[in-house]
């Protein structure tokens, strides 16, 4: 069902291959989309004693530590679940036949044992198992879309949930609306001296640098988008472009498409609107900047960190010399 897919990251020989891209490992969950319109099947699945569910609210879920030190989603049998009218989303079935649902609520439920805590994907994505991460990223993506697409974009009337959370239908004009996913390119740009280009967005804290990124425009090939975004943001022209891997990024609705790109020019001219500063780094310069705290690395969950590591050759150093 989820056979491994070979990407550029699988063909490297350095230590970064021991660190898969967050949110992308096979989850062992079959999304079983053919059941989403079968109301009788969904009702039977919901009432089955093995079915498990969890609450998602504002992009957060409850997580908890197990006795052996692992971290897991807080899930309950469906018959113990909090009541919800329509915001119940079918996420899929595992290899043992267990069905999973997410419940969208205005707030996370309280926990009597006080040991669970709320967490978003940036934290939980680094802690949870592939199964729980896959379930969470699916649920968060649906919740983000459901909260912001309650009205028909064709006629303006309120829409209703269908297909176990994967469609919204307008009962006034008959339009169907599907979850939005916005493709975005993110690229590790290097020059002929094998230096890496990193930029700082205008709203980021001082010292936070990462790879350049931007959204794919209508009618644009993703390779064209790589070249356009790098030139618009940093004034650098791009020649060769190589696809690496993708990462779902529901903050709120992106799919990050990762690339390696080779610059054909080196003079930086930032746009000032999105990027306030951009710099070329050799490996030694970046190591020194990371270890001194002059440059803050991107979040570990992001594909940006993995793209940088592909060039760097090992996990990124952290302030103070930690890895």
C-alpha cells in the first residue's frame, strides 16, 4: 500500500540519510478514500469497538509520553469521544483493520490525569511515530481548510460537509469544493564555488536564515517557479534545477516541493519585500555562524533543514556546538 518511493535524498551516502524528512515517512495508514461517500460503512466503522479517534483544534492535538519514553497522540475509542455534530473526519485504516477519525472542536478536551499536553505539528512532528504523524498532518490539513472555507466561492451560500470531511457542498448552487493544497517550491541554491545561498525573511527574528521558497503561480511549471522565485527574491539567475523530495506543510495548506538549484550568477540583490537579507556561505562559514549563534538554523521539522544538510553533508550544528 505504501511502498517506498525513491527520491534524491535516498541516493546520498552521508549521515543525513539516517534522518528522513519529517511528515513524509510511510504511516501504515490506508486513507481508503473509496469509503468516504459510503455513509453506512462510515457509521459502522465509527461504532466499531476498535475504532480510535482524537480531537484537533486550532492546529493542535493532545500528545502524551508513554512509560517507555515514546510520545503518542492521545486517542480514545469512538464510544468515549466528545460529541460533535458534523466535524468528524475519516482518516483511514491501518494494517490491523483499525479505523481512525479526527474530531474538529473549538477547544481540546481536558485530561483528568493532567499528563497530556497540547502540541502543534512543529513540535509533535519530531516526536510522534510515523503513524501518528501521518494521522495528525492529515487532520490538521483538513481542519485548516474546513475552518476557512465554510461558504461557497461561487454563490456565497453556506456549504455543508460531505465525504467524511474531504468535500464541502453548496446546497444552493450544487458546487463541490475540495481541500486546498498550495504548491510551493523551496530550493537549496549553490554556486560554482559550492557555496550555499540563504536568506532571511523580513518578519523573521534577527539571525534566522533558511533556503529561499515561494508559491507556484497559475500556468507555471515548478522548474520555472524555482528560477522566478530566486531571481525575484535575491536577484540570482538559476541554471540547472534538480528535484529532491516533497513535504506536506499544512501551515495552513502548502505542499513544499524541494529542489537543488545551481546559480549562474552570484551578485545578490534582495527584493526587500519578502527577503531582507541574503548571503552566500561556505561550509566552514556556515558552521562557524551556526555554532556562534550568529545564524539560527531553520526548524528541524522543515524540509529546508534537510535540503541544507544535503549540501552540508551532516546534521546541522546548533548554537554552542551541539548537533
